C-alpha cells in the first residue's frame, strides 16, 4: 500500500520510467542532490563556513648566527576555529602546529647564511586558509673558532 500523497505532490517512485531508463534518471537525481548540497555548503567541512582565518607571525631573534635557532610564533583566529598552522621558509614547509600556542623552533644549519623570509599559513576545518605577512630573519656566518696551538715544543724545534 502506498503512503497517502498531498494534493499537487508527485510520487517520484512511479514517475520514473521502467528498467534501464530508471537507472539513468536516478543518476541525474543523485547528481542534482549533490549539487544542491554543495551549493548550500553541505557535504563536508563546516557548513557555510567561507571565512578565512587571519594569522600574524613573529620571528625572534631577527638576526642569528648559523647553528643558532629562531622561534616562530603565530597568532591565528577564525570565526569557527583554527585546525592547524604551517610554517614556511620561502616556499618550503619547515613545520606545523595544531594547538595553541602555535610555535616552532627552527635550527639554522651551517651554510644557511643570508635572509630567510618566514610565513605562517592558518587552516580551518572547512579548508579556508589565511597567510601571514613575511618575517625576515638574517642568518650570519658562524664565527670561525680560533685554533689552539701547542707551543710547548717550540723551544726545541729544529728547522731545516
């Protein structure tokens, strides 16, 4: 027995053609439903969240010698919530943090002297992203260590 219908309502179970045509029509109905869900902000992420997070970055110290460390600290906010912050040196990802406070300590290897520009990119659950302004850190060459000379045998040295 069929469920009672309201006046003017179409029973789509019987409105579809039989056999092979029904599967094609069903595919169109499913595609239409998915399109409607995506247009309404449904089907994944946070429904209707289109606002990107905002993020600011600080880097300390601003000048550091090779072998030293720089601490990156990001302040990120979003209307729904921040899911993670990634830290980049130029285009290279150097780390990420998923909990407050969003920080990362980067050790600068030998041979990395020059200016490094760091940025932070914040993500929310809906996939929206925000990027901070760049923070420049100057890396100077490590100071050469003076050698230690043993001069105790110099008095008896013979030169040829």
